[in-house]
C-alpha cells in the first residue's frame, strides 16, 4: 500500500460526535502526525484506520481498496498494518521472541524464516540480547521497543503509533523519537503517529494534522503550522504565545492592553484583531516600539524567561540565557517585535482556546 | 450515502416488523392462555363432564374413521355384528362401572387389554361402532323426546340412563321408556347408550363449551390421549393440571416471547441499530434461562403466598406467622444471623488486619488456614461441635466437669441452644467477612496509612482513623454476606437446632415440604420471609457499595509497607494461633478421631475402641459410591455450564459496549443472593410440569439449582481477570493478523486461564458438597454425597459419617491442590 485516503470520515458515539468530516490523503513514505489535545478525536481516527472502530460516515481507502465505508468493513487482522499501542500491549505470557514472532506465526511463516526476521527486527530496535526475557523483566523503554519490533516484523507498509512515547521518561523519549524517525526512513514506510506532544510532532513529522474538538484545524509541514497558523487555536497549541486584542490600522496595530502602544504591522488586516506574539519573538533593544518594566526573570540555562510589565499586561519574553547577566529586575526596558501573527477578532478567542470536548 | 440509508432503513423496517410480529405472537399466546384458563374455570369441569367431553373428542376422531369403518361394519355378518355390539356394550358398562367405583386402574387395564397401547383408540372406535351398529336406530321421534330435555333435566336423564345401563332392574327414565320396551340385555343397553349419546351429543351449550375448552387446551393428539387415559383413571385433578398447564405454558411462552421482543426493541432503539446482533442473542439466551429457572419460581411463590385462592389474602401469612413454632423460628433466624454477623465481623477485621498489614509471624499460613474454612461444608463443622459440646458426652464438657470438679450432671456447656448454634455459625461464616476485608486491605494504597503515620498517628491510631473507615464499605458488605449466609443456612440448624428444638426458618421450610401438598403451600409462605430479607440485604449492600466506592485504589500492584508490631508480635501471634487451634484444629481433629471410634462416648485411645472399619464400610457401600459419583457429575456439569456462561457474560461486560450487557450480571447476582432453600422450593413449585417443564426428581433440577446459587462466584472471578487485561493486548494481536478466534485462543485464553480454572472450582466445590437445596430436590437416584452424609449422621452411625465427612474434606483439599498446580500457584481458595 502506498497511500491512505480518508474521505469525509465522521465518527459519533451515540450523540457525541468525536470526529467531523476528516478528509486527507497520506502519501507514500510520509510521516503523518495527528496532533491535538486529549479527547480531540485523533486516537479515534487512528483506530478507524486500524479497523478497531467503524466510521459513522465516510470512507477509508488503502491505495484504491475500500477498507471502511458503506457496508464494507475490513477487520483489523486483514488490513496488514503494524501498530504500537500507548500501553505497549506486550503479552505478559510470551517472551520477547514469541511476542515479536507472533504476527509471523499467524501468517504461517516457516520457522527458520521467522527466526531470521525476528532477529533482524530485534537488532533494529537494539533488543537482540533480550530475546528470551519475559516482558516483566524489561524496562518500560524496552517493552516499548518490543511493541515496535512486533509492529514492524511483518514489514507492513503502514505503521500506526498511538502515543508510543508518552509513558517513557524525558531522555528516553527524545532518543526514541529519532530512532523511530530513522527506522521509518530506512524502511520507507508510511507512519501515522498520534500524539498530544507538539515537540514530538515537530521533530518527526512530514505533515501534521492539528485537530481540536473533532475538527482538523490545520494541516501542513511543521514550519507552516508553526509560522503561519491558520487560526488562534493553532497558534496557541504549537509553541507559546500571548494574545492581545487590538486595532489594526495602516502600518500598525494599537493594543490598549499594552498601555495603548502600537506595534508596526505590514499586513492586510484592518479593524479589530487578535495579535499573537510568541515570547521568543520579543527582543530587548534600545530602540523598540514597546516600553515597560522588567518585573521578573527566571534563568533556565539556555534561555532567560522574563516577565515584562507593559501597561496592565505582564508579557512573557524569552531571550537567550546570556541576557540574564545584563538585565536588572525592576529596570525599564524597551522591546522589539520580530514577528507577529494577526487574526481578525471574531470575539470567539476564549472559546476557541478552551480545550475541551 | 442516500442509497445506503434507504437500503438500511428497509432492513431496519424488516427487523422492526419482525420484532412487532414476535411481540404480537407472544401477546396472542398470553391472551390465548388466559382465555383457556378463564374458560376452564367457567366450565365447571367434573369427572362426569370430563368423561363426556373426552367421549366427544373420541367421537370426532372416530368420525374420521367413519368412511372406512361404517362400510366395513355394514358388511359384517349379523352374528358378528351382534357379538361386536355385545362386547362393546359390556366393555362400556364395565369401564363405566369401574370408573364409578373409582377403581381407575381397572378401567385403564381394560382399555389396555382391548388392544395393547392402542387401547384408547380402540375403545373409542368401539364406542362409535356400538353407536353405529347396536340394534335398531332411535327413531326421530325418540330423538326429539330425548333432546327436548335440556340443562338440569338432561343431566338427570343421562345419569338415570347410565344407571339403567348398568343395572337391568333400575327404572328407565320416562323419556327413554319407549326405547326399552320389549328389549333386554345387550340390545336394551345399546338403546340406552344411544339415548345417552344423543342427549350428551345434543348441542347443549355447557357440554359443547367443555368440549371446546378441552379441544383448545389439548390440541395435539398425544395430549388428547393422555387426557383420556387420565380420565379413565379418574384423575380429574390431573386433567386440570394438564389443561391449566397447557394454558400456563402458553402464557409463559407468550410472556417470554413478548419480553424478548420488547427487550430487543429496547436495545436496538437505544443503539439506533436495527440489526440483529449475535451478542444480543447470547444475552437473551442467558436472560431467558435465568428468567425461567430463577425469577419465575420466585414470582410464582410470591403469588402463591399472597394470592392463595386466586384472590389477595394475607390469611395464610397470618396463620403461619402467628403459629408459635414459626414465630420462634423467625426470631431465632434473626437473632442467629445478627449475632453471627456481629461476631464474625468482629473476628474478621482484626484477623484480616493482622494477617494483611502487620509483620505477624506465619501470616501466609494463617491466611491460608482461615480461607480453608471457607471450603469446608458447614454441616461438617456442626457435627464436630456436636461431638465436642454435647451436654452429656461432649468431650469439652467432660474435661470441664473433671477440671472444675462438677457433678456428672449434663453441662456446663450445651450446643443444642441458640448460643450454641451462633457459636458454630460464627466459626464457619467468619471467613466470608475475612476474605472480603483482606482483599480490600491488600488493594488499599499503603501511602494512605503512611500519610497518617507521618502526621504523627500511632499504628493503632492509624487503624482506627484511616484503615477502619477506609475498610468500612467492604467490612459492611462482608458483614451482610455473613448475615445472608447464616440466615439461609440449613445444615447447621438442622444438625444442631433440630435436636435442641431451636427451629429456624430454613428448618421449618424443609419440614413443611416433607408434609406434602398443603405443606408445600405453607413452606412457600415461610420462604417469602427469607426472600424479602434477602432482597433487603441485597439492596443494602448495593447502596453501601454504590455510595462509598472510594476504597478502590491505585490499579498498580502496591507492596504495602507492613506495620511493625514490635513487642506485641509474639503475644499476638500466640493469640491468633490459639484461635486457629480452637476454631479449626480441634473440630477437624474431632471429626478425624471420631471416624476411628467404635463407641463414640469413649476416647479413641481407650482399649478396643480404635477401628478402621468405619472407613472401610462406608466407602465400600454402593450407595456411598453412587452418591459420590452423582456429586462429582452434577458439580462438574454445573461448573462447566456455569463457567461457559461466566465467560460469555464477562466477555460481553468487559469487551463490548452493547446495550443490555449488564442484565445477565444483575440476574446472576440476584440469584446468588437468594437463600438456597428458597431457590430449591421455587424450583419444586414450578418445574413439575405445571409450566410445561417437568424436571422434578431429575438431576437437571439439582444442577440448575447449583448453577443459580453459585454461578456468581465463577463469574466474578472471570470478570475481574478480564478487566485486568488491557484491551490493547487483544487489539495488538488483531493488528498482527489474528482473527477473533485465534486472539481468544492465543492471547486472552492463556492470560485468563487461571481465573477460568479458579472460577470452575468455585462453582464446583460448593456444588459438590451442597446440602440445603439437595435436601429438597433429591430423588432416590439423585442422592449426593452431602445428603448421604446427612442421612448417615441422622439415621445410621456418627463414626461412619465422620469418616465420610473427612473423606469429603480430603477430596476438597485435593481439588484445591489441583487448582493451585493448574494455575501455577496463582489461585487457591
């Protein structure tokens, strides 16, 4: 299989619509991430691709074969995909080898071939030495790699990953992130990856589908999503951002909450707007549009996380760590703005940012 | 999309129509059955009318043969025809005569001899033949004369006619006098019979109604013949049973059909899917089984108790509960159950805490020991305590008398009293509370207790401020479990209470049942008390469990830090050991020692009092071997069927979100909360053919009773095992390419196998030694080992029954060992 086509897929549990008209084509060899807050419907989408849930409406195709839709429904075991579960789901009554060999045993692969393939895939996930261990004798990270090996051993063209790293500690999470990406590129398979962790999504994906309350908010490459968010929610969910209500005019946006100061603006919006500025897009300068007082700063090593009082607002500014030594708490400062996102103010900002289902 | 919608809606419409049809069919059956019952009630059936009605039926049957029979009869030579008529009339006369005498068997034999198994048919043919052949026909004028008589007069006429047939000297009624003029013998009888038939066959409303009723109620031919045969035996009540039974069966069947249709419609409407799902079929199968064998008996008993004559009346209840013996029984039951609950819980909590949360010596050993009591049949304990505390020869009493230098008068302790019964009940039911509480204690997050210690509370203070309040829900549910078990116990009160005239409701019920029909009625009235009490308890425990569920703790297996007992460690261990010796070791040792005695009154060590013959004799007897075989067989079947149901219910509960999945669970819980004696009594009342099912006196009725009572134990085990297996374990097998079947076989099956095995044994063991229900349900061929033991104890020999009791204990322990091995030590009871 090369592509996954999802056409207007809607899923409802009773009256509760968890996913609305999801439309997408996942191309060959693509690393797709379904990103969103918990309960947004991303796992449901993944489970529909796997065949654990039936779409209420819409169709799913693998290449041009219909797998879900209308009266057609191919059960999970006939879809030939690999999947890693959040809980790993490593079977406690089988050792590592048996766990990984399972998909091949099901397919009646000859014994000798099973052995070769399991060894190969265990080598890929660095578990060769643990083949005879029982899952209870493995750490979380190792169990996770057993699950990954089991998903890969039958050489599926499509690999589904359901928050596979969320139960690991920070260090391991980071290294697994690159390992998974590397394996995907080496094997040239499609991956659909579900996570609520934006850093994971940014680091691994070719394309990200950002979902909230069952609706895709934006889809695009990590850069597109980060730099040109389609709406306030996207801007807020990826990275850190402060919103200011303001008035866009020719060449500037006036922001009452910042003591009525204005920020230079070259865009096309006019009238009431939401201006969104990421903390790292502020910078301290001698000659900037915003004047305020440095109220607090937290030294985090690589960066300096500051709070600057401007008018009635307390603005977050992240600047390089080295600034810590040059600035004094309580001093008057001037801020420049590197980049600003401006959205028309439709009065729904609070509602949009609210993460709930 | 539209297209799909339309075809789906068409299919949905078809399903809806099918459900409606099913419902209507059910409703129709109910109405039909009700009409049958009403018509039967209005028809005023009696022996004579039944006989006539069946004759009518027979004539209709005969009419079908008419085409072949009549020509054949006409071609007979005159002599033969006369002979046939003579034989027929004689046959008729004799059968009527014997019917009149009430010697039904003779009539039956007569009918039998006529032509073997086809006797009834033949006699009907003969009746008709006599009608066709016997002498000159009645003239139209004669006919008119006879049919002119209606109602009372006609009935009188017919009685007189029959009397005249039977006795040549009897006066012939006026209307028929012309018929018999100048006629004698067979010819006279034949004319009279003809007159009788003409009168009876005249479309007289009451007769025809009766005939129609019978025809409606008894549709198939086999049943008609049965009815005929019963009437020939003069068993009108049996006909009533048959007729009403048919109507009742129709009502029951209709109710089940309609209920199923409604339930399915409700499920489908709830899910918005109008498609038949196999899971619903499974749910309905289990629900119907339970409705039929569990709920129907309960409801029927309630109705019988409150509507004794078809009308609401509390007369029976009033009569029963004002009778002093019964009143005492109710009092005793309440007192015994309450005291047992109080003492049992007071024992269970400290024991559970010491064994579960402290560094007591030999905790594991004690835990195993206390749980072991759980699988000992209670009546075995009763036997042991009887040997120990008998006021005259009880071992303890003799020691006490020697020790305290008392006279040889009976006492000082007497087991044949209410306190004696409470003592034995407590020593056998405290494990129920112990198990409930210690399970909750194992699951409790120890950091809760640790937080209290850090805050400055002593270990003891922590017990009272944190552990006890946290354990309260499980403590209460354990206490209620003890209460229900004690109040519905039959074995202990029957062994200890009966000789001391300490009656309980259960022993009264069993006594009533042994009195026959009226007794059965009164037993029902008594059972209502137990039933209501059980419902109240179930409700209470439900409230307790629903309201206070905060004890459920972190799902991860926590290794609780143990409370150090310090200088109390040794004294407390000694105390627990003493308890174990008194409550467990001494009784079991008594049973074992008694089994080697010749004279139960003497010590086993006294000269010439030791023998192995009790063991040899008792296990060599065929009746013992047979009852042992029965027990093993019934318990295995109950456990196997039970575990299949348990697995299905668990799967539906844990792995599907289908509507209605909780219904079987609810019914099963209700069943296990119903007192054993009530279950058995209900089955007796409803499963002897009056609802179309007759399994009375068979093994089935016992197996079903065991299932209803013990299914829940097996089910809970499997449900909790399945809930601990994350769904993703199964899903990852599916995604690996394994279908449902293979996933169950390779993944789910092996993972929950220990629990399935444990569940099987949890149903098997109590069924194996069951006594309360068996006492009511056994028949001569279905005696079980528990009942055999009880009989031996009461009627034969105490040492022999002790040998048997110890044999049962050994078997149960062996089974436990097998279970332990089978599940790699994960489970034992």
